[in-house]
C-alpha cells in the first residue's frame, strides 16, 4: 500500500515535467479534472497556462513546466457508432484507445451513464459480436464494456511508459435510507458528513464489478478507490446548502471531496 503524501502542486508539476496526463470518462472526469487544475493553479498562480479544445479533447498546458492536463469525453469508454438502424453501443469495440495510449498518465472513469434510459440514453441498440439487442441487463453490459477496456490495456498500453489509473465508482446521494434517513430523496439539506468510517448503505454493486474486471488485468493498473470516502460526504455535492439553486447529488463541489481524490491521485503518480 502506498504511503499517503500531502498534495504539493509545484512538486507535481516538476515531477511530471514534459509529460501528458489525460482524464478519460464522463462529467465526473470533468469534475476531477477541474479540481486538479484548481489545485495546480493555486500552487503556481504566476505560471502561464494555455487552453485548447480539439474534438473530444480539452487541454490545459502549464507552459513553464511543459505539463499538459487533458480531458477526453467518453461516457462508456467503448464505442457508440451511427449505423443505418440507429446509434449502436458496441461493447467489444474501443477505437479511441489510439488517442489515449500515447499519454504518460491515464485516469479512467465510467459508470454514470450505464443506467441512463429514455431521452438521456445516447444509444438505440447494444451490440456484442454479431448480436444486436435493443437492451440488456445494464450491470452485465457494464462488465462487458469494462472487460473490453481491460483487454485493451493488456494488449495496447505500454505500462513501462504509461501509468494507468481507474478513478473508481463515484456515489450519488438521492436515497436517504442509505445514510439513515428514510424518505429523504436528495442531498439538498445535508450539512455534515456521515459519522464514522462505514457507510450504512454498503458498497455499490458497480464497485464489485469494477474490482472483478481489474483483477483480470495482467498489467499494473491502480484503482483510485474513492467510493467509501465519497459516500460519507453526503454534504459535498452542489445543493441548496452549498448555494446551488438546482439539485445535483451526483457531482461534487470544487473545492471539496474532489481535492481528496486528487491527493490520492498525487500519491499514486508520485509513488
């Protein structure tokens, strides 16, 4: 187990001089990316920063250190392709890996979109091999998609050059029964973390699926296990308590929980 090291933004940039770190995933990857940029900018406020957006990739470069922090938007990691029948989620296809594998640090995340249905679901059919279905058990689909990603890591990533990290499963807080408040349906009035170090609602099934798949990978992949520490922070979301007019019990305030994620990320990279 890595010894925890306190985040030092200037040391981080010096250590990664000339390197590229990429976050790959959904809006929780964006959340994580934004927190890291804030921490780094606070450490070197006078450093020249440039921003660039190209297709699916957003890049912020700290010019004085030649360090690029990138974000690649990918809801599922595996591909969605437009075909004659409609939009097809291909559980065994991962073409974007050619863009990812040249980075020095990769931080992956996927989960939030696997249970989206209706207008928010960005695919019409799901395909594995030659089999095309209108739907399948979403946890099964999640495992299959992750397995495709895992096989890609083993076959395509040079882990002597590239450090591979998986962000872990980020929890949401819409079910008060999970933290001892039956009937509460969001985090809007939560002002304190869950007491203790155990979350009453237990671990999400997605975390077990993720751990199972990670255990099949032959190459070194670091799990940034942020699930339990984030579950305890029912007060850490953009909510009415945090001055947010809407209700978002999925994403996280900056600064806050995400900074703890980045402390763990820093430890994983520096170690």
